[in-house]
C-alpha cells in the first residue's frame, strides 16, 4: 500500500502481463473481462504509486495508440512472479495438509 492506495496485487500483475501481450490497455481489459475504465484506473494507480511509471501509453491517431510496460514495469512484474513462486513453494507442505481436510481437491498448487 502507498497511503490508502493498493499499489500492486495479483490482479494488477495480471493486467500488466496482459498489456505486455496485447500492447493495449483496452485489449488487455477485454482479455481480462474488465471495463476499460477499471483497467485504466488500475494502471493510473500503479503509475502514481511507483517512482517510475510501470505502463507507458501513446495517444491514438494515424499510427494508432498503444501501451507497453516500461523497464520498471517489466522488472516489477518479474519480481512479483518470483516472490509469488517462492511463497507457493514455502507453503506447499501446509497447503497439502489443508487439502486433506477438504471434500474436493482444489486446483491450486498443481
């Protein structure tokens, strides 16, 4: 958190990765089932919370617009996924114990 804003989380990382794949906030929003307004709000929050913008945008026009991740955006997404993988590995034993208590086995930790 930065102040009262949530700077980063799994949904925002998913959005960053979708922007990187598609080159567009609107395409990334469609891919994720978000409204453009919601996706733009998430990008705006991230860009305001970090020292450098994570997403850079080009206005539309003859050559079209687009969006891409900055070097900082690429690095933050990479770090987040590495952190997520380490947390998943560290909690595997406990999660396996919890799974034994469930009626149906979940898809997580495949």
